[in-house]
């Protein structure tokens, strides 16, 4: 599964937790680092291509909030 962030593509991501539609899950990069948290849009066993996790929060959001506080 590939995840596109702005103009770059992260080739390998892993969804941790349930793989059922409607559940919440963590998204990890190829190094096992958490890059986001979201809600699963389709059963991951049935997903072929496209957006499968709707972003709720990600590392960029955290960094933007921290930057605005300084």
C-alpha cells in the first residue's frame, strides 16, 4: 500500500490494529514509526487501491501545533 503525502510518496506503510471498516487505526511508515491516526473507510481485506484510511491526525499536525506555540 502506498501513501501519498503532498508531492512525495511513502512506498511502504502498515496499518496497525483492526482492518474493519469504521474502526480506528495507526499508520506506520517503513521504519515502524507512527505517522498518523485515522478511521478505516473500507475493509482492508477487500481494498484494492486508493484511500483506505481517513486521516484524523498525523505527525505534520502535531509539528504545526508545536511550532505555533513557540
